[in-house]
C-alpha cells in the first residue's frame, strides 16, 4: 500500500469513526462534519492507486463519486431545507446511479467469460427470495414511493448478484471482499428502508452507517484486488 493511499485511507478511517460517533451522540454537527469525508477519501485513494487508467477504474470511480453525492443529499434530509427539497428521492437516485456504475464495472471486468451464476442460474434464487421478503415487509408503508423503491431494490439485487457472478473468476481475498462488501451494501440500504417505511428501530442510524462504511471499504479492497 502506497504512502499516499495510506494517508488518504487514514482520513477515511477517522471520518468513519467520527460519523459512527455522531449516530451514538445524536450530533447533527458531527454528522455534517464527517459524512462528506467518507466516500471522498475512498475516491481519492482509488485515484492514487489506479490513476483511472482503465475503463474498470473509471466505472468504480463513478460508483464512489455518486455514492458521495448520495451521502451529501441524504445528509440534507434532516436539514432546514429538507421540508422543501426532496433530498431523499435525490439521494436515492444518486445511489441508484452508483449501483449502476458498480454493475457496469463488474460486467466489464468479466468480459466474455462465464460467471458462476451464469453457469448455475439457480444461485440467483436466494437473492430474489431476499428481495421478495424485503418488498413484502415494505409494501404497505411505501405509498407513492412504491415504484422508485421497487426499482431501486431490484437494482441493488442485480448489483450484488453481479458481484457474486464473478466468484469463480476471482482469487482470494478479492472475491471475499467483494461478496461481503456488496451484501453489506444491500443490508445497509435494506435497513434504511425498513426503518423509514416499515418499523423504525433503536440505533438504526448506527447500524445503517456501520454496514455502509464497511461495505464501501470492502468493495474498494475487492476492486483493488481485481486489477
């Protein structure tokens, strides 16, 4: 690991701890100070490692960039402007684009090779089962957001299944990082949805951010191992 990358990732680690602390302390000021410093350092670290030389590098960079936009937009939901501007929908849209970048990156890297799920399509069933259960839990509380949430949830399932499709093509530990990272990303998004539309629960913010931060870092490590 290069010195510049280590330094940038140290910023990511400090911001991550600070942001998790903001959820425990219920400090909006600490949240506003740390959340913009989560994905931006990952993006800069990725640039320091790859220089965005290949299409795969640029697609992963796009995913981190739109994740950063999503963080900023969702951060504004509880702000003074949150009542007038649909920050939640804008944030959802930004993360949707981020997932599409991840999907494009995984399929571009695979190329013409046949992935695991392509060889054994029945392996897609657990992902679809999870999606079905999630939508069953959320459905009554979605109201006017049924179409966008359904579309978004399908995209995140495609994202993690696309990553798992690479299982037979990747070496350890990249395949493990990518698998756990994308699953945690889906879990984080699912927790957001359950907390907002179905059943609010204690320490939701902490659980959401912990799974999200670990997810993005593991995807970073997995993508790095794919180069």
